[in-house]
C-alpha cells in the first residue's frame, strides 16, 4: 500500500513484471502486475474482461467462453464477479478445446475467450492461434492461462523441444497469467498477470477517491502485499537467469517426455491422453484395471497423483525437478501398481481416490462430493 516507503520492493516488483513480459514476447507498451498466486491472476483477468466490456462495448451482462479443461478459478471468477460462463468440450483425442464450438458460443455479450498453455488436467496446449483469430474477429479479449506452463513453455524451443504458439506473438492474445512460484522457483504465493496494453490493466484497478481515510487505490485484489515474497522471487529469477531456466526446462520436460514414452511402450494397460508438450502427463486405463485404484496404489508407494474427473477417467503426474532423478522408480512403481490393481476383484479395498470418483455422476453425486469437500475445509480450522 505504500510504495513510497518501500522503493526497493517497488523496483523489484516492476523488474519481475518486466522480465516475465520479456519471456512471453510482449510488445512495446505491454504491462503487468504481481498477484498472490495463479487464482488471483485468473480472477483479475476476468475482472478486467468484465470492466473492459462495460467500458468499451457497453456490455452489462458479460459472458466468457472457456474450455472444460480450463482452471476452476475461471468458474470462481464467474461466481464472484457475476459473469456468465460457457464451458466448451475438448476433442477426445487431441484434448484441445473445440474451436468450432467456441465460435458458436460467442454472442453480443461475450467479453472474452480463454485458452490454456497448458491445461491442468491433460497438460495440453489449446489452439491459441485460432482462438486469437476468433477474438480479433469479434473484437473481444483473449486470456491465455500459463500459470502451470509458467517458466517452462517460454523455454521449450531453446531447450530443444517442440512448442506451439501461445504468447503475445499470437495476434488476439490480450492477457497472460504466469506463476513465478511454480517453475520460476520463487517463494510460494506470487504470480503475475500480464496485459498487452495499459488500458486493459486499468480495468482491474480499484480506486476510491472520496473515502474519509484518503485516496484508496490498489492494482490487485489485495490491499497490503508481502514485500518478502516479491524480494524472494526477484532473487530467484536473478539467480536462475535465462540459462538456468532453459536447463531446468530441459530436465523437467525431458523427464515428462520419458515418462510418457515409457507408459506408451511398456504398460499396455494404460494410455497417455493427448500429446503433452510440457510437464504434465495424464494417463487412463485401456481396460482391465481401475485407473483410480492404480492412483491409490501409487499413493501407498509415496507418489502424489491427481485424480481427473472429466470425460475420460484418468490420473496425472506433474513433473518437477524432484521427479528428474527418479523417473525409473516412478515407472517401476507404476508397473507394480497396475499389476496389483489388475489382480484385485472389482471394488475390493477401494482407496480414497477410487471411492471418491466411484460415487458416480449427476446432480446428487456432485452435491455429495461438494458437501464432502466443504466439510474437509471446515476441519482445516479445528484446533
């Protein structure tokens, strides 16, 4: 709240934003801000879309169009900010959002589109160039969520891996979210939101000029923000540098690609979803095993696996630098878990993941899972 009192922190924040803008090939005049994490960055992108639509197009009933694979924070923003949200299915093979369906969902109230690079469930990058074409054609905004790709996707080509267009070089991309606390190795609790021009960024500001306490103006949702996280992130980025992030990308993405190829070549009971280009590898069952039971078996062996509840039952691993030296252990444990699951009678000794996703689908199942999740949150505050 007091950048004049902490000029060093203010300068470090501006330099963090400048470095991330450069990573994402931002044009001259592009701007940004730091936030408390990926969720706040996404919330602000949606808030900016809403206010931009109101200010520049007179839209009073804003709508956004997102993939079903987009981060749940977009739904959170929809609820918080009164934005109608349209969920578009992904192609069952490529796992990318269906562009034709996105086009049909756009109407006079649409303020923005959303693409992921990559998405959280499958680790797949959406067709950002075609989303950009739709955004320009309809004179609306396009946000690309790179929170998970963060400090990996910008370095794919330099690290020798294939990539796909995703950043500000794509015409039509107007904002990007990028976490510094993931693969940027900054302290947890800091992210960035980037905009093609300052006019869009101003749509996320809050300014109150008639408060008895003085003028109250904040760039993000927070009031006071922790300078220690900004300083820690700045230090991490200066220490790593372009060479460090390129090598980190080479190791982490290399580990993910090795895991994907080993699954496809050596574990016939499983298949990899789509063609992941970054750090996430999602896989499902070809039959004969319950993929959620496989996830439970892996949990018993110490692996943290995410259960995915979309159109195709699956689990995924998000590789980090800790994964790099233990790829062989992961594959061996996965083979053993598949063997154990294959030998079990149906639904015998279900673990937590298999039990949760075995509840079924529909309104009643969703309500039950929602109640379980809410009660779990309640327990976090018990003394």
